[in-house]
C-alpha cells in the first residue's frame, strides 16, 4: 500500500511544470505569481489527499491542469460583475435589486472622483452634517417633520428600537412577526435592540382591544411591520394604522411602522392589493416610518427614517448611529434619486419605469428580440430552433407587493441539440456576462420587462461566442 502511494505521488506533475503551461501568464498578470502558485499548490494538495485515500485513483496532468485553470479563472476575474436579468423580477434581491437612474450613476461617479461637501458647509466654512444632503428632500416628499438615513432598513429598525424602546416593551401583532430574506427576523431584531417584545392577537386576527390590553407602564412603542414577502388571505383582521396611532397617542407612547419598501409615488398601474406610500402613513398618524431605498423607491441600498422631529432628534444623539452611517457614494445616489421624485421625473428611475411598463410596448420588444435571435441562430448549423413570443406573469419582487403578478411578454427558446432547458440555462449563465432566465415547458424564457437594448446585445454576443466555440452542429456558418 505504501509503495502504491509513493508511485502515485511521483506521477503528480511538479509545480514548475504547471507554471510553464502557456496559459499561466495571463493569470500571473491578473493576480500575481505568488497567488498563482498558492492556488496551484492547493490543487496539488487535494490530489495528494485523494491518493492517500485511494492510491488507484485515476488522474493525469491534463485533468490537474484543467482544475488549476478553473480555480485560477475563478480568482482572476471580478466576482461582483454585471448580469442580464431576464427573469421578469424587477427587484431581484439576488441580482442587486434596483438599478440606478443615470442621474444617480453620474452623482456616484462625481462623489467618487472628487472631494465633496460630505460634511462641510461652504456657506459657513465649517463642519456640516452628511444627513443634510437628503433630509429636506425626504421631508418634502413624505410630509415628515424630520428624517435621518442609515445604511439599510434593518439598521433603521434597530436604531429606532434601541434609542426609543430599550429596556421597555414594544407591542406587535403576531401576524407581523415576519422573517425577511437573510434571516432578518423581527423577534431577533427586537431582542438585539434591547426592547422587550409583547405579542398580541393571533397570526390571522388581531384587534384593537388586543393592543389596549397589552399596554402597560413599561410600554414605549406600538410597532407595525409590513409583511413584505407574504400575504394572509381569508379570515383575517388587522387594525388600521389610524386607530393604532390614536391609541398610541392617547397613551403617550410611540407608534412606529416598518414599511419596508418605501413607496414615494403612486404607481401608474394596479398590482393587486393597494400599498401605502410613506406620506400616507405619516398622514395617518405614524410617528416614525422606516423604509428601504433600493426597493420600490428605486435608489441605492439605504435605510430611511421619517417622522416626528422630537423623535428623530433623539436618534441623532444615539451612539449607534455613527456605526450605521451612510457613505458618500450612497448618499449621492440617494439624493439624485429623491430629486427625480421632487421634479416629477419618475420615468427616469429604472425600477419605477419597469414596473409600470406598457403591455403593448413589451410585446413589440419581444417580437423584435425574437427576430434578432432568429436571424442569429439561423446562421448556425442548428437544425432545430424553436422560438416564440409568449404571455408571462412578471413580478415586482424584493419583498414588495407579495403575490403580485404583472402581465408581460417573453421570448421562449428551445434548442434540443444543445440539451434541455436546464442545460441551456446553465450555458447562458456561463457567458462572460451571465444571463439569468426564466423557464417553462422545457424552454428558457427571456422576460422583456427587465431587458434593455444593451442586455439584448449581451445575450446575442454571448450566443455568438458560445456557438463559434462549439465546433459541432452548432458551429456558426459565417
């Protein structure tokens, strides 16, 4: 056994041999020779471990070199890179949620390449406050007395609970003890903040009397939480925010609402169940509303808190705020996005535009894209190409409008010679700019709601590259 292991070990290619491979140079340029050697060393160590377990394991230099190149490729290119979202999910959490408006992108670039007035007032020549860049805008758009921003909505909730309800009780309906993506659970967030949770009602039925009975001398707050990623249908009851606001104010306690998505403008189309805007919550008497910037608002990831000036002032003085503050590029993008709302230019915001797209416009785009794909695939030796324009149901996504369906159109594609829809989807994800699609009836679906002209070109370029490299039946003729 020992001799078998020794003989197998002698057959493992040396580091020098692998470093002499013709393709090594480009990886040394990208990540440096030492990093290349470290990754190859890991491949060789894995091979030795396999031999110790089974000295008869089959391997050759080509397989080891291929594994080394695979790992080097994974490290040599940017991990965070663009993808094409052809899923029809506008706020796709895994794909980065909202796309920024061009004005916001330009603001980010300007903030990144220049010194700025982040915390400086040219008028007084003294220190300013980073929150000043967006507070007035938020107040104008929501009707709030004051506003403050942190790095995301979870942080906004923690800050409010910690600053205003620490070591006090917070009353919440059992039907709103939600878990959002990434294990963001309201009970755990409340525990982390130091506030004591008091649950009232049941999962589907909560009444005003439940809240009344739970209020005590230790109660600091009533908390309402938007369910975001689910809806309860059927025999249900919840307390309107106007009634909760009156109850809270009659008992001299705070009424706070975690709205989640943060819609600032009414949509052009109906998604199903009506959703409140931040302004409507404040007009209903909510003292503090927390919401995200990168969902229905259509801006960068940020957490906003709008409402009572007295309460926001307390948040400004809470030590945790510094740990949650927002960087200059996020602030620049957020300010630019808010200014688009203020000037009524919501169609410049990609999220708002995609959600509200006209059905006829999407159908025309799908037909055009089908023709482009047909022309391209017609120049290959593929004998079976199945293309069609089909009706689909898109969705808002991002925990907004749970259960909503947006009627849309997609181009369906089946290429039997390249395998099943699952196999074709895998090939699309392997493009230099990965293409993420939907699928149905063994066909991949390119939902056009979330596709730009640039995205269409990326898809076509990816097919050209893939088919020109496939020297079998799929080889391009021209």
